[in-house]
C-alpha cells in the first residue's frame, strides 16, 4: 500500500492492517516531557510547576498510549525512569515518585486500564533503588496495579523503572530458577521471569533526541526497526505515527535486493545517492551553546531520481 493512502485511512482500517502484519511489540519511552511542558504550558509552569507538570503528564501519556493501541499495537513497553533521577535533587525525586505512584492510583490511569482492557506490568530494579528511599511505597503501588489488571487481555502495557542494567537481576533469577527446577532457564523462561509474562522480540522502537535505544532487556534482538522523533515524544502526531507504521510494515520488510536484477539505471541512481552523501553520518548533531539542547543535523541529500512529494 502506498503511503498517501495509508495516511488517510480510517483508524480502524489502519489497526486491521497493522494486526494483519502480526502482533506488534513497540518500545516507546516518552522523553522530553519537561521541555514540552514548559514550551506548551508556560503559564502553568510559572504558577505551580510540580502540580501542573504532574497533571499534564498524566493526561498526555494516556493519550499517546491510546493512540498506539488504537492503531493496532498489541504490546507496549515504555521505560519511564532510570537511576539518574536520584541525582537530580530531592524536590525532583519527590515529584517523580508521585508521578510513578499515579500510574496505579490516578483515576484517569485506572479508567484507561479498564476501558482499554490493559494488563499492566512493571519491570526493572525499582525495588532495589526505591526501597532505601522514602519512596519505597511506590513498589507496593506497582504490585497492586498488576493484581488489579491481571485479568485484562486486550492490550499489554509494561512500564520500565530502573531497567537500565538487567545483568545482576537476571543472574539472580537464573539461580533461583535452577534451584527450583534443576535446570538452566532458556530464553523464554528468562523473559517470562523478568517481565512477569512472555514478551516476544521488539518490532519497533520510537525514541527522541540522540539516537539511542535502551531499557528493553532480553527482547531486543537487533532486528527491531528504530525511529527517532526530532521533537519531544509528547508531540507525536497521528500522521507521524502512521508514517512510522507504514515504513515498518511496508518499506523495511522488503527482501534483500538481488543485485543481478538491477538495471544500469538502478546502479546509476544508487551511485548518485551514495556520492551525494559521501561523508554524511546520520545521528550527528550540535548544540547552540555548551548548555543548549542537542539537535540533529540534516545529513541526507536526495538526487533527483529519489525525491518524493512526501
């Protein structure tokens, strides 16, 4: 299917096409939230930053999760926080802890889990990092949320908290498994132990900012398609998501090219493209000044034969 047709299909038809391509596992860390909030809600940020930030960043993630599920995504992994948050000062940690607790206590999240029939899981070393702090209660909130949504089976949402390095956790899980079963766990068993249930390999990852895929232990195979938005994650639009889904379903799965089938014109166009981009590297960026935000630099030039209207 061509891109222009795909962009303007009814959402229910897009979801059908996405599901036809097989159950989809997407990793979508929602990053750049403070920048987005301060740019889009400057008055609220000045009045009461913490309260307004938490409220707005309760609503927007739910909207984004609904967007992905409505478009046929079956399973969503969303890394939320890592150990670096503990180094950002007490006030920030307190705000983040309240934000994490809202995942299992805020009425809007609970309504979302019910209405969309979402089974919720939490993965990562959050107990290890949170229990020595005043915010150890968050672990109990997570566990209660898992129990409350256990019977939901239409969608799955995995929140990753402190899932930056799973090595020691996996070692402990492996030892416990061996002690109980008398054999070494295979990969499926390890994935199930780590995530609480089996998760297939990731199909695609939607990141923001510097090109870096992270916090998806065991389910990253190197085969997942990687996408990086230029603007912060909360700016994700319907059309932008559809372009990602179209690329994932229709563009990237093409079989490897049989070079013996290429015409002289094909070889000429390939040469023009590579020569136009000698020395160019995707992922290179810049900063306006040492304290400024990182932004990607345009790298790709298209020869006349590859230019498209979209």
